[in-house]
């Protein structure tokens, strides 16, 4: 099992829950995070970079996200994880409800995955949809085509359930979370957990001091990773 707990002080920018208004069309975020821990006998570092782009046109929101996590402890590789996602939301029915589609590619040393391609679609509904409080649930079906580190080719259909939330206190303190459970429809022992929780303290309208806890688990490879970071979030709409 591969597990890494990291604390970092850095520039950390990301796409949170994008709540576009009628005049917002673009959302661009570049992120860079990292940590170094050195003692007399040990040395470890972790780099976490991402590039995000979002666009809204009429009733469609399109987002593209790329992330790369690389780390070593002493001379041993702990993380070399890359993820690229393209996803859209289609708002064509009643209020607070939308359709979503996803295309996602992953390769992860820490989760023992050579290549993974996920593609699918589903529905989502916002139980709470306010400026200072947002709670959304979604569900859908994904097709998973993977090659694991043991050079095992693997494919399955997954049910993908997500719980997403955003809460703000007087626009000064924010709590954001995105949590996924992606279970195979044919193997109860094959499931993926992805969870990110972020606590932010706004310094300016588009700058926040944040702490973020991220956990990923792939049960079929008996591997997981855990990272804890803190730094700054720069969030800009155009």
C-alpha cells in the first residue's frame, strides 16, 4: 500500500465549484504546489501542479482540467500521477437539475495504474443552490478501461456517485468538498474513492488562504494516497 502524507506551504490555485453568472464566460486557473522535508537522515519532496480552463455558453458549461503530482522520499519515487479530464454540464430541463458527461485519463504510480480511461454520463441535482450554500448530488455510469502496473488489462462499468458542497460565512470563510464513490457493477471488491475537502479564508475577493485534504483509494490494486496542503488560492472569472 502506498500512502504519503504531505504538508506544504505554497502557491496553490484550483477550480472550486464554478458558479457562473449571466455575464461570466471563462474561468482560468493555474496551480503550483510543493513541499520539501529534510532532516539529517531523510529527505522528501512533493510537487503538485494543475491547469484548469472553464467556459460557459448558453446552457452548457465545459471544463478541462490537467493535474500532475510528483514526489520522492529519499531516492525512492512515491508519486508520479497525471490526470486529464474533460467534462460538461448541460442545463436543459428544470431548475437545479442538469446532465453531465465526462472523459478522464489517469496514470498513477502511487495507485499502481499504468493507464486508465474513464468515459460516461449521468444526472445531477442541487439540493441547495445559493450564493453562500451549495449542496449537489450526482450519479451516472462510467466505462473504465485500465492497464494496471502488473500489466493487467482490465475493464468494467462503474456506478459513479458524487457529493459536492460549498458553504461560505459572510464571504470570509469557505468550505468546499468533492467526494466520489465509483463502484464496479460486476465486482463488489473493485471500487474507487476520491475525496477533496478545502477550508478557505478570504484575503481578497479572488485570493484565499486555504488548507486542503485529498484522499484517493483504488481497492483493486490495494493502494491509496493522502495529501494535506495549505497555501493560497487565486480564483478569477472573465
